[in-house]
């Protein structure tokens, strides 16, 4: 999920519910679909700061923050540009 920090608060709650219950329902359908997913999320903002500003749900933050990967920008890894091209 790209720019998860921009996600609406209500949508954050829906995502959290899916992650906790491991179930989804299609719109207009009563059948429950079990899901087993792993989420990779990205943000250019500090989610921890957004949590402290009450702009991001703390329970979703801790659910997603199992493994943090910090990737430096390509401008600081110029040797990586050619293999990626």
C-alpha cells in the first residue's frame, strides 16, 4: 500500500478489521471470504508522528510495524541505478 499515511481514518479502521479478523465481505454479498494476507506499506511521512498527532490509528500502526525497512533514496545509491534500469 503506497502512502498509507494518507489513508482516511475510517478506511484505516476497515483495514485493521480485515487484518485482525482475516475475513472480508464483498459489497452486496453476505458471504464471508477468509483471507490470509501480508501487507507491505510505504509512507514518506513518519507514521509514528502521525499517530502522536491523531492522524493515524495507533492500533493499525502497531499491527503493521512488525518489520521496518528503511530504503535510502536512489540519489544516495547511484551505483544501484544501472542494475535497476
